[in-house]
């Protein structure tokens, strides 16, 4: 019996999976230690790591293979593309210098055929700025008139106000009842005054500051061209020509060439002028139309006064009337003088409009053409325009220097005269009145250059 109990006790002891250890303090280890069972937390973490590794490792291998493939493709194809681009540029250079016959199929190919630069097509003694400087010079010659049309308009408005007050006192004779001509004319005069003030302000700011001294203006252009001319004069023609050919053959190298530098400066200049000249065209056109409207309204009043003057001569010798107590001939003379002033102002503004339209046309034309040519220098995979010969480049820069010097001399001369006149006007009332009389005499004589 005891033997069977002993056997049973040993069997149960072998199958038990829990051990109990007595360390003297049972509170330290109250739990049971499992020896045979696996730990569930460790198994879950291991499975998650295996899953992530199974998914990410193939993806990483694929990404590495893709990157290596791209690098290999670039390493093989890149030099071929650069070589092909350089070859195309080189062949284009050979065709442009007539080393290869232009009639050959190679030179007639669209990828190779060189196109003449804008600078190369310019006539002798002509530059991209020739037309713009000519128009600016013509505007500068009328500086006195452009700067003083605001004063002329102010004088006209004052005289019209005096005339209207006289009309109100003799409204029966003038027959103002129900007539809106005077009201429309007063409104038009106010609108014209605002337009004239805006035009003179825009014109002075543009011609005296923007086109000359702001960024990419004539001063910046002249300074950069002087530096380019020094490079051309200091170096040997053969060395500079060889360097230009090399730069135009290497991808991206043409952006460091002298031709690109000159073209870029011209492009930035015309780009900077476009918005200001557009505003000047708008203001001059609107001012001209508003002055025309004033002339039309004032002409109606002048015709009415002339008719009233004739009626007065015919009627007043026989009977008394409201017309006989007021002489419209005097007001007709005043209105006629205002019409003369408005006609003079119209001529000034019309000339300014024509000049600014011509400037805007030049600016838009060269801005568009130069933008296309500058971009052709920045495309490394295609042959850009042919190199501007050094002789032509020197000629353009020398002509530009003479043109700019002549314009600046004219500008400072005219500005000096006007500034002196302004100083005299501000010094005393007598000088101010004398200037107004000179201006009125110029308007009467229809002289645009009166200083």
C-alpha cells in the first residue's frame, strides 16, 4: 500500500509544471514560475518583428536596385546626351562660321541650323536702344510743355470759373435755363485736371527717375556695358573669340559668354520699362480724350456767345433787352483764349501720347524677342543662337555709349532750364506771374518748346 502511494506521488511530481521555492520570505515571490509554458508576450513581439522584416526587406532591396539602375542609366546616358549636345553646338558653330557649307544637309537640319542673333541683324550705328532713346529725346525736348501743362490747365479752370460766374449773373441773356452744357463742362474740367496732374506726375517720375536711375535703368546699362567694353579692349581678339566659341559649345557655358551678358542686360532693361510706359500711354490717351471733350463743350458755348453778340448788335440799336445790358463779345474773347490754351494742351498731350506709344512698341518688340533669345542660351540641350562677332559687339557697345551720352547731355540741359525756372517761380510772386505770361504767350503762339 505504501509502495503504491509512493509511486503515485512520484508520478504526480514528474507531471507538475510549477515549482515552489522557499527563500525564507514568501512575500518576495508570491507568484508561480512556469517552466514548461512559452511566454506569450515574447512570442507576439517576435512574430511582429518577423512580419515587418518579411515585408520591408524586399522593399528595401527593390529600392536599392532601382536607385542603382537609375544611377547606372545616368552614368551611361548622361555623357552620351552631353556629348550629343556638344556635338550639335559644335556643328552649329562650324556652319555659322561657314567652315561647313550652308547648303549642306547637315547645316540645313533644324537642330543644327544656326539662327542670327538680334544683335547681329542690327544695322550699323544702330542698337536695341536706338528707337527708345530717340523717342525719349523727343519727349525731353518738350519737357517745359509737359511739366507746365498742369499749370496751364489750372489757369484754364480758373478762367472758366470766372466766366461761369458772369454767366450766372446774366443767365437770362445767356439762356442757361434747362441747359446742362455748363454743368458737363465743369465736370469735364475737374476730371481733366486730375488726369493732367496724374500724367505730369507719371511722366516726370518715369523720365527723370525710373528710366534713368532705377534698377536696370540706363545708368545700370551704361555701367555694365562699360565693364564689358573694358574686357573687350584689354584682352586679345583671338583669345576672347576662342573663349566665346568654347563657352558656346559646352552645355551651360554660353551663359558666361559676352553675348549672353549683353543680351541679358538689354532684356532686363526692356522688361523693367514695359509697365511704366503702358501707364504713360493710358494716361496720355485719357487726357487727350478729356481735353477733346472740353474743347467740344467750350466750342458750343463760344458759338452761342458769338451768335448772341451778333444779335446784340442787331437788336440793341432799336430796343432795350436783357441782352443789351450785357455784352457777350467780351466773354466770347475770353472763351476763345481758353480754347487756344486747350488746343495747345491737346497738341502737347497728343505728342506725348505718340512718343509713349512708340516707346511702348519698341519695349514690347525687344522684350519679346530678347526673352526668346535669352532662353535659347539657357537651354543646354539645344544649339543656341550664333555668337555675335566681336567686331559687331564692339560696334554696338561703342554706338550705345555715344547714344546714351547724347541723351544724358540733352536731359541735363533741359532739366537744368526747367529747375531754374521753378526756383525763380518760388522766389517771388512777380517771377511766378512772369512765367504764367510766358506760358500764355507760348500757347497763343502755339509753341511747344518755349524755354
